[in-house]
C-alpha cells in the first residue's frame, strides 16, 4: 500500500490529484503541474515518514537539516483569505521544497512541546501511513477506518480458523 487513504489507493498518483490536494488545502505559491513536480512531492512523503518515527533529538536534527538545506528564513505573510502566518521559504521555490519546509516548521512546534508521542505510524502490516494521534488517551493504532477494519477482519478470521 503506497500511502494512507480511506480508499487504499495512492492519492498522489497523478498531477491532477496533486493539484486537487493543493486546492483543497489552499496551498499557495508556485505550481509547475508536471511529472517532475509530482515525483518530487512523492519523495517528500518518504522523507517525512522517516522523520516521523524518530526520537526527539534525532528528529530535531532532521528538522534542522531540512531548514538549512532550504535556507529557511521564517517571516510573517498574509495572502488570499489567510491572515498573518509563517512562511519560511519564498513562494517561488519548488512545491516539494515548500511542503517539506512547512512540515519541518510544524515539527518544530511538536518538538518544542515534547509532543512526538502523538506522531504515530499505522500498525496495519501492509500500510506505510503515518498520522497525528489526537485521541484523548493517545491510543489510536491505524491511520484510517479502512486500515482498522481490515486488520480487525484479519484478526477475526484468524480466531475463527482456530
């Protein structure tokens, strides 16, 4: 399974899907809309999955590396319908770089708040999804209802076979 989604399909398989994702989330700035950009964005997922499961100190090092590579300089901006917020790289930088830096900036707050225990990897054996566990007792095990149901069905079938 390439990525986490309710459908089980990779939802970043085409440039059209990427454009739709950017529109839904109101991602501003440069968009090339080509296959190269799609490949670069898809590569960001792998890098973030690796960082997602690091301990706090190594995660801080990985975040710092991303910010250094991008020559990130945080600044306040206001655009479209959004009030003041932080951008750390120019809007004309490649989309994948901006996405990676946005994620790194979010992880800065997670690290500072010592909240990495809320960053989780899906426990479905055939899923590479990661998620933020916002459940009250930090007990969420799966990235989606689909993964949870699939694993529950497998467990039920294994019990019934005995």
